[in-house]
C-alpha cells in the first residue's frame, strides 16, 4: 500500500532515500572517531583473527559487488591476501581453504542458496565463516561462526540498494577490525577514512538532493538499447553494479567494464551516441588512475560515445569531456563507492519507470533465490 511505501511510488525509491539512515545505523556504536572498533558481536576470538592468512569473500549479485570492493579495502589496509568469488562458482572448483582462512559470506536476505552452499563447504574444510547479513536469525548467519548485521532495515524492492551501501560499510568495519586486532598502526590514510566514514551518511544525503538532472537524463535515454559502464579500482565494481541495476530494472543491455580493459575489446562496441557511464576516481590520491580514465573518456568520445561522467566535485580535468557531468562529494578513494553508486541506482530506477517497467518486481527475478 501507499502507506507502506512511506509516500513514495515504489519501495525502491523509499529504500534509496533511506540510505543515509541505513549507513548511519550500520556504523552506530561500532567505531569511534579515534578509530576504535567495537565489534564484540563478531564472535570470532581475536586470537583466531590474528592467525588469519587469507580472506575469501563469497556472495551473489549486488552483494558480490560489495565483496569486490571489500577486497580492495582489506588488502590495502590489512595486507591480508583477499579474494572475492561468486558463491555459485566457489565450491565447484575445489578452493584451497584451511583453519587460517576467514570466509566472509555477504547476503542481504541470509537465505541465498548459492551463498549458503559456499559457506557450508568452507566450514567443512575448517575455515571460519563470518556472515555480513541484513536479516536477523536467517539461515546464513545461523550457520556461520559469527555475524555482523547490517542495519538497513527490511528491504522489499527486488533490486538491492540500501542493503548494498550497508554491506560496504560492514566490509570497511571488518577490514578495520582485522587491522585493529592484528595491531596495525593506523597511518594518516586510515585515520582520514575513519573520520570520513562518520560524514558519509551526510554525503549520501547530499547526493540524493542533487538527483533531478540524473532522472532527467535517464528519461532521455529510455529508447536506447545499450548502456555501457566503465570504472577502475573500486569504481570497477561500481560500474558492474550500475550495469546490473539497469539489466534488472530497465531490461536493457548493460555491461560494466574495467576501464583498463577498454582497449582489449570493449572499445569495439563504441559507436555514435552510445551512452557510456564512467565512474572517475578522485584526482587526489591515486592520480595516475584518474589521468588514465580521463584519456579513456577522450578515446570513447572521439569515437562518438555520449559520456556520462560521475566525478568528484571540483574535478576540472574531466569536466570538458563530460557530455553529462554528475558530481559527487569528495571522499577517500576507497569510500567513493558509497556515494558513486547512488546516482546509478536513481538512473536505473528512473529509466525503468520511463520504459513502463514494474520497478519493485522486475520480471523473472526474485528478492532472494533459495535454489541453487
Ligand atoms: C537476488 C536478488 C539480488 C541480490 C542477490 C543476492 O539475485 O535479486 O538483488 O543481490 O539475490 O541476494 P542476497 O540476499 O544474498 O544478498
């Protein structure tokens, strides 16, 4: 009913709007400004976490994209090798697991069969499993050694939005916690990440306030057949997530690519007027990546692409090559997905609506897939 949707036309719109609160609730009481993590709820002893030699993340769909981003944070901050794998592929390839492997299973519903089977396999091999889950008492946390709950609140729309942002937050918390129990000395970079995490809900809110041009753009693209997405570093999973949302909701051909792969194939797809959404990393920090993606944008534009550029506010180097510029707040590189994903959700939702699709219940999809 309309009341359930809090005055919004669709659950998805309501859930997109709830993201600042979902993010804030997931951080609440778990980290202070000095960077002390309080995750006592994660019932894996510090002595075990100190011995972890490898982290393996398993998940499906949108949660898998959160896991891809988590890999960048975990390896960069803790120096523990980390791989992220589609849960449905995991157990069938005889993965290498032992008592020193920490498996992180990410699932909004806690009922996804592929993810459940992957974690069962991991535990049989002696690995410890930590679930990141949004649903209290669901099967995945019940079968795990420990759980860190995301506090997104119930997510009804099939396409995941607020759960995704809170999965990212939970992954950052787990990465920092691993660092803390292992005695990592926080350098300036991590300290600034911790400070910025406390600002992130406000920044997500700022993004939401500036979405009207994105909706307008989405409506103007309603008759297109294809939209491509490019990103690099943590912007690559964001590009994949943008493409997934568009497939799920708008039933359009949408593909995400790592921008560095452009020259190895995808550039052949660029033709006159094809919309390409590019997620641009901050010009500060890893500026090499920024410069490389700017030249990617020039390359595709020279071949006729219509460039839709998501870039940090004040990024003047990229602006001249953007047919449409979507500005997002300044964040540390690793946190950028929390703000960069939001315009892509709004874009997909609006495009789907413009095409007359049922946004909350896309055809052929289920909110949680309880079969393998
Ligand atoms: C289904 C949903 C997706 C979701 C995926 C994983 O495919 O349609 O939105 O990302 O399952 O779900 P989970 O509950 O495990 O996060």
